[in-house]
C-alpha cells in the first residue's frame, strides 16, 4: 500500500493505493469559512460514495482518525492512512487577522501579585 499526499488549495488529500488500484481518498479541509472536516471517498462499482461529517480532531489526530476509519475501510488501511497523516499533517486553513480599529488601544494590565 502507498499513500500519496496532495495539497489542492484549502484541501489536503491522502490517496491510498494498493498496487495500481485506488483503495480510497481521505480529504481534509474547508473553504469559505466552513469548519474543516475529514471526508472519505470509497470507490465502488460504477461510482464512488462519500462518507463525511467528521470535524477537526483534537490531538492526537492519528489515534482518533484510525478509530473512525477502521470500521469503514478496515484496520490495515486505517493504520496506513493514519500513519501518513501523522507523518505529514494537513495544513489548517489560514484565518485572516483583523487590524485593530483606528484610535482604540488595549490598556496594559498590571500584575499586583506580591
């Protein structure tokens, strides 16, 4: 089994192949302000089906990802994908920083602990 990682704009794709055959594609990302999600695309006869709705995990990602994927694609494939994600995690979407409003300042806080 091999895993190819591809960055496409705001999405990161992990494609799992067994030899030349596509086993599944795991996608992480979100665009236009939607929360980032993991999505799995499983090839099927004549078409593919997508299972989605898993939001961003707290650490450790690989352990939770493996637990979610194992019943869907089997423990061996789940371990392979989780290891690939752990080795090269997806980039989180960049959140633009807003500049402070003109004329406003944040007062410094003093530490009165003795």
